[in-house]
C-alpha cells in the first residue's frame, strides 16, 4: 500500500467509526524540537541513561544528581510549542470526530494546541508538588529554585522537597491511566497511534483495546502487523493530509 492509499484508507476508517481515539508518543513532538527516545543517532536514550539520572530512586537517594542532570531536560521541554500534528488532533476533536487522546508525552503540547479531552498518563510540566504537605506549585517555581542553586527545591510551607508532576521510572501509573483504560475498553472502536514505538508498558497495551488500528510512525512500531493501516511518515504531514482529505 503506497502513501496515498494509506491516507485514503485511514480517512475511510475515521469516517466509519464513532469511537475514534488517539494515542501519541515522543515522535509526535519531534517536529516541535523535542528529541524522541529511540531514533538512531538522535534518540535521548543513546546519550543519557534515564534510570541513572531521572528515576524516582535517584530523586529520593540523590536529589542533587536528579536536579542537576535529569531535571534539565524537563525544564528545556517547557519552551517548546505545538506543531502541525498537535493542531490537527485538536481540530479533529473540535469537529467531533476524535473523542479524546492519550499521550505518553509530558510536554503539554496537546493542551497548548487546544485539545480538551487529554489523558496525560505520564504527567505534565505545568506543576510540581511537595512530598511532605502535598501542596502544588507552578512548575516555574521548581525551575527558579534550581536556577538559583537551591537544590533540591523546597516547599515554602513545610520545607520538604518538591518534585515535578511527572511519572518517573519507578513510579506507579496514576489513576488517570486506569480511567483512560476503562473508557477505551468501553468505547474505542478505532485508535490512531501517532509517534509511538509502542514498546513502553503499560501504555503499549492500550492499542489492543481498539477494534481497528491506524499507526503513524517514522520507524517500525509494535502492533504494525496487527494494524489496519501503517503510515511511515512524520506525524505532522500524515495527520495534515488526513485532515485535508476529511475536509473535502
């Protein structure tokens, strides 16, 4: 199946299914300047071991290492802006075709682009919270304290350590993940996976809840063989072409 045929088939699937949901991964945000994890030559995990610098174990046992090394990537992500693919998914929701989306990304770009029904199952970088009193703080508070070399950043009320509102390696999945699972299990008859290699669990289990599957990813992904349509292209281009065809 060539590219145009794949786009046409994806469009027909979207038109024919009312329970249409999306799942996005790191490849969704590479066009916003955020490197993904596994692309040969550019993937973050080729250069940095996230378990050694940004895991929950490191946060608790060596907070200085976490905030001096692992945290730097979080802070840089907040400067990114949505790309064309993010806006397409927001538009598909706005016109009533897309019912909601699950994202593995912590960059918040779907929210910035205008998507409303979003399950950020790995957390986000809009806030952090105190490990003691559980008060929430704007993420900028953590960034400012780290920039001022107040490491680790501390709560102004109880003087316990602050941490970002993201799911680190070693953290349990949040209730939001199980909420998304329940909705998809009941309602999803078509899932569009964009920019995910589908190898990080438990999120990689979600596509099996869908009756039909469209995958957009530059590299081969898990579930390619099970998918009804596979498009090896950048998310922004493929999603833009899908929206254009739907608008005709």
